[in-house]
């Protein structure tokens, strides 16, 4: 597609339930990132996929968080047993890293997760 | 403190004035980028400056990079009400085939008509 697509755009879930957030990056982009942004805050790095390499999971806040990227394209971020502190906007970004000087990362519009 | 910290945290100016935002970082980088965010949703890439560049222009935007001080500034000239947004710097480090990008905490800019 023309841009990075994230779904759902908004998700309200009950505490303790599992949620899946989806990111469909730009076709051909080799790297995909997930970030989390709490209200009025900066972006918190979660996980990074680069081609077929093992993902950099160093930003995942707990073992309740996991992500996968199937076929080098679509990625799913799963949060198990959601807690209220998981409420945030989850942003996905992709980039083609064949050229280090690629113009920039393309972000999706995010998924606003509210845990009640 | 984290890689990529912007100051000020918030800035309020009159339309037509210039807005300057600063970003400091701690480790070596390959490039530094500035992004804009409206309404807490997706970020939009504005400009990229490489580590071997000192200044770059794009329209009303001017970015400087001082690698010796590990700092960058974003200048928006002749600001408009539509420039009201949050602005983030992002540092990019390439290491071992990975390209890691780290975002700062952002500057919230308000341009008053």
C-alpha cells in the first residue's frame, strides 16, 4: 500500500484480556519498528524487526508483550493480560534499510489502546 | 536520561515569529531526523541530516547538527498557526547490520494566530 496501515485505530479492552495490534508496513520495507506513546509523552521503543534477522526485543516492557512479523511483512503486537498502564497509542513505523541514507521512517496512524 | 532530549518541552510563539527547538543526544550517530506529530497520532518525517553534515534546509525548516556537542537544532521560520504540533528528534545508529532509531521526548509548539 501507499503507507503504513495500523488496525484497529482504537481499541477498548477490559483489564486482563489479551489484545492484538496489527501493522501492515509499506511493501518492500525491510525494517519495522513498534513504539508506544503515553499521553503527552515521547516515544518508547518496543521492538525492531530487520529482514530475516532475530528481532531486537530489548524495549518490550514485560513478558506480557510479544510481537511477530510474518513473511517479512505484516507484524502483530500482542499484549496478554492487559493492565491499565498498557493504555497508550501504539505506533508502527517501517523503512527500507538497503540505503543507510533513506529519507526517513514512515509511521502509521497508530492504535489507541484503552484498558478499562 | 534518554538518547535524544529536546528542549524546550513547550514553546508558545506568535504567528510570524521563528521557533527554535534543540535536541541533545549521548552516543555517536549516523544521522539525526526531525519529525512532526499532530494530535498524538502518526509522526511525519520532516528532514534528515547526516553525521557529516552541519546544516540543512527544507522550505521554512533549517536544521543544524554539531556532532562535537552532540546536539541539533530545528528552526522554523515565519511560523504559521498550522505549525502547531509536537516536534521530535530521532537519532539513528547503524550497528552490525541493524539500524536503531531512538526518539526524544518532544517539544510541544503552539503558534498563536
